[in-house]
C-alpha cells in the first residue's frame, strides 16, 4: 500500500479489535501503533513526547494515521513539540474524527489538549469527519482543517468513526492514507 512506515495513533482508551486502525495494522506489516504512556488518562505533553520519539526512531519517511485524541496529539506535536528531524520525516497525516476539547463529551481524564493549535501543519494532511460525531461537530472539524491546511472529507452519519461505525477495513480511508504517501503536498 505505502512505501513509508505508517504510525498509527489511536485516541483515548486505545483502539479495540474491531477498529479500522487495528484492522489496518493486521493488514499491513509496515503499520505500527504508537504506544502511549497512559491510554485512560492522557496527558498532552507525554503523548507528544512519545510521538516525537516514535517519529525520530522510524526508518525513513512516515505517514501518520490518527484517530480522535491522536489527531490533537499530531496538531500539538507539530506546533509545539516536534524536533526538526521529526518534522522532516513526516510525509502526511490522516486525521479522523477530531474531538473538540470544549465539547460536552470530551473526556475529563484528558489533560492539556485545549485550546487546539490552529496553525498550518508543515506536511500534507486530510481531516475526515462524520455528521453525527458526538465528540466533534462538522463546523469544528472544518475550522481545524482550514487552519491546518488540510483537505477535508465528510463521510455521512458514522458516529465517532470507530469500531461502532461498521467501517470494517475502511477502504476509502486506506485510499486517502495512500494518497498522502505519494509525495508532494496534497493540502488545499
């Protein structure tokens, strides 16, 4: 699928067996999950440092496949935590179901994830949203995509775009991810 290594960034409480991220990992040997220090009590700084170490340790270019809180981790990492070496390795990021830290459903156990940095990402990116995501509205997702310089896609009523969404191997998502690994900046 991709020549680059794909780093998988789940959100709060990790991604279970039916989640598209977990299914992608089982389909593609170059996909590796970034193991966060505490899935149930996420702390932004610790998650960003963990992402930076994973990117720097990767051999060659990487593409990030982030879900939910993983998306915010990517945004904060790129804006405040990334080393120059790390940023230079990232070919792109697929950012799925961006949660709103000011939303009623945002996990109270998550620390430091707001306000969301609204600065352009220095690599190609795609934001994917659902019309009925309980953790992030379409307008919020569109604001993030515009600020980050990301392409934006809405996939209909799919909840939080997780295992409960019934996406299986989510072939459309794999296509978008592969488009990020084909070189060049595909934002816009």
